[in-house]
C-alpha cells in the first residue's frame, strides 16, 4: 500500500497498478515461471509473468517490458482478459489492481532475470496443482479457460 500526503494535508492510501500476462505459444501451451525463493514474494511457486507499471509507461508497454525482462520472449497480439480490483485479493498486502492480458510468444531474444529460477511451457491439462501457484494466478488461468478464449 502506498501512503501519501496530499497538497491539502490530507492523507491517503493508494493501490498499486500491475499487469499480468498469460503467454501462449503456437501449441496452445502457457509459459509459467517459478518464482525465486528469498528474492520475491511467494518464492518457490509457479506464476504467470507480471509486474508494476512504471511512471510514463502504458499498460501494454509494461506487458512487453515485464515479459522480456522475466522470460526473454518477445510477444505480440496482446489483449486484455480482465481487470482485478478486489481490495481483498488473497496473499496481497499491497491491494494491487491487476490488468490481466493474454499474449502470444513470438521469439526468444534474451535471458530471464533473477526473479525466477525456472520457466516452463505447460499444456492446460498438465498445470501444477492450484496450491503451487503464487497469488491468484491459477484463477486467472481458469478465467481464461472459461471465458477468455
């Protein structure tokens, strides 16, 4: 949660804006990353790629940047899947507002950063168990399978 003081002296708590990306390949598999233990929240769990929107950056620019930083993949065909603005999201101390996107992997052009220890393509039939997912990312995948295709 961001704490701030406004010009008039009033105080407020602001929510973070993030993007998450379901990255698909031509085989209709999804790319998941295993979060690094001791480095990021929910370390040791599988996740979709995502991160905070930076100043002077659009949401789609953030998706491109985060996917490239965390996986080394270029992406295309980005489309908004859903917006999550639930102030009571599980495992969230920051009350993030998430813009969840679906995109297609185009070309591997770089290496992953150190926020994850592993990347793997999964078929939707062979995903890790729900309790092995960080945050509510499993629900994002379920939503995509039910409504987003």
